[in-house]
C-alpha cells in the first residue's frame, strides 16, 4: 500500500531568511535578561540555573493540535473550536482538552507554554529546531536529510559537556529515529551528533518495550559469545585499530574507536543491563504507564534517569498512521489513538518522579515540532500544519508548576502575549541543566560554536 502523502509538503513556500530570523527575534520578546531582586540572588546566579540533573524529552512527532490539547477555544466558531470541550484542572483557571483527563489532575506540576511559534511548516527542518535549539542548515524543507552540518541533538551536546560513567549511555533515544514516510528527506535531522561527530550519536533503543519478548538489541551478545570472549575480541580489535591509526588521521575520519569503546563497555556492563530490565518493575507500575510502546518507553526513560543517564529522548513511535500529523480524521485520531497513551504516560511519569523525589532534579519536556491550523478542513475533518502558534509543556527541574506562560489569540492562531521560539524553549532546558548562555563548543574543525541560540524563559522557574 502506498504511503499517504502530506499535502503541506506541496505547499511549502520558500520563506526569506529574514522572515525566519524575525521568528527567532519574536521569541526574545517578553523573556529579557535575568533580573535580580537582591544581592544574594545575584550572587547565587539566575533563578533555576542548574537545578536539573537530567532531562526526559517527549517528542510528539507530527505536530499535535493546540486546540485539542492545551489551548482549547470554546468560544471560537465551530469551524475553529472543533469537537472537544475543555475541562477544569487541579489548578483553578487552567483548562485543557477533555481527553487529557489524567494530566488534568496533575496540572500543579506542569507549566503550559501557549505561545510557541516559528515560521517553518516542514516536519524535518522544524524537527531539527525542536531537538537542537537551532534552525536547521536547510530551513523550510522536508527534502534535506540528516547531515554532518546539523547542530547536535541537545542530548548529544549534553553528553559532550557532561560525560557520564563508561558503563552508562550518556544519551538514549527510543523507540526509533523519527522519520516521515511522505517527506522526501525521510528521517528528521537533528537527532544525531551532527557537527560533533558520530561519537556523540545516541544510544538507540528500538522495538516495543511492551512486548513480552522485548530486549535491547544493542545490548544483546552474539549467541554463544561470553563476556570473556567479548573482551578478547576487544583487545584484538584494538590491535587492528593501532595499525590503521595513521591512515585514519590522514583521512580525518570519525572517531570510530570512541564508539567501539563505549559499545564494549555497555555490552559488558551488568549495571546497564539492569537499567533496561523492565521486568524489575511491579505490574501495577507498568499498567499505570500503559501497556503500549509509548507508555513503556516513558517508563524505561524514568528507570534510566533514576540510574544516572542524563538525557533520554522518547520520540512518538512509528504508528504507521502519520503520528500526530492529523491532516485527516483529526478528532478520532486524537480521541482514540493519540491522546490516551500520551496522557497516561506523562501523568504516570510526573507522579512517579514526584514519589521518588526525582521531579525536582529532572526536567520533563512534552512538545511537537509545530501545531495545527485553526480552521478545520471540512472535507476530511483534519487540520493542516501550523507553526505560527502551538503548545509545549515543561515540568520538574525547578520549573514552577500550575502556570501558563504566554497566550494566543481567540483562535489559537498567533501569539497574543510573550511569543516563544523553539530556540527559547530549548534554551530553558539548557538553563535548568546548568549550561550558561555563553557556552561554546568546538566542532570537529576546531571552530567554536554557540551551544544556546535562544533566551531561557526565567519566569517559569520557581
């Protein structure tokens, strides 16, 4: 059966770079520079800086509708507001979509950003901006695949800045690398080490963790290969590496040796295997997250950060129905397929982290690459791409829950107050993780590159 096509791909306009830069500048409004009320605060540094020790990034690949998630507009005309009603939450005055029933009970833990915006309606290039905090090398494009010119995924950057013990992955992505079957470029850029090199690519965990026979393919030893024989092979491989070292230097190839060392450490580590063993979790805990691929991936993310992995990125899985990209049948897809597992998993994660005293040191992000057009397509009850206004969530890591940052107009079409770019959203995560705004890192050619391109949203922090 042929893949469904995405009508937006055929309508992408070639926006001038000036317009894209303007979108980034908009995100700076309302954020400003740090303001200190006392000398003690000035000495302590910006509020919330370095509070988080880890991040769980839940990437809702495809672009969730803001009107059917966290910015309902019940007073808008029927062709805008859609079929869902808003519900009250645990925080008076904050309403969200009626199908996020479980999350509504935990809104005191969550900050909602209702003014995210940019001007790039392409999945691939806007995905790069979302995952890296930098505009893609080729903007406004679903044709440019990943390349070594990409900015590193923020997890790759954190693994460069904050090395972890050798027997734990520094950055994990699951359950796949996001790809859109209708995009000519295929896989989204910004999911790898980018200009840092392949040494900083994620430890990729694939498959369905809810399956009874699931295990981590990357940690599976070859049949009949003991850990002793594995170490012998490592030594032999090192001998070969020494012989080819001069050739590698001349050719300036990627640091394959670094990747090999990390792979051997992980394969031979009982600590790593234990971290990925979901059978250790009580049945009721697994049920709470949802016995599905997304729910169990989020549970696994909690296990990993609990054991010292600093960044885990959970991409919405390959559901073979175009993910959150609801050009057609938007309301049934949201109500039946998308919101229930997302709501359940996020709610379980927040409660679980709080119960384990981990929420304050773990920043949780929930966001897509853009939102959906406010006007409903009458022909197929769908919503088209809409980057000009959408939602994102942040919780934990010093973020003050129970608040809304920014606002949209009466149709959730454009920001009304405090516009936020995806660069600012990522800068806020970096701030929570203790990365200063002026931080630079040398790329493989030795040129310094800025880590942070946006402005952190300091009012979000307690």
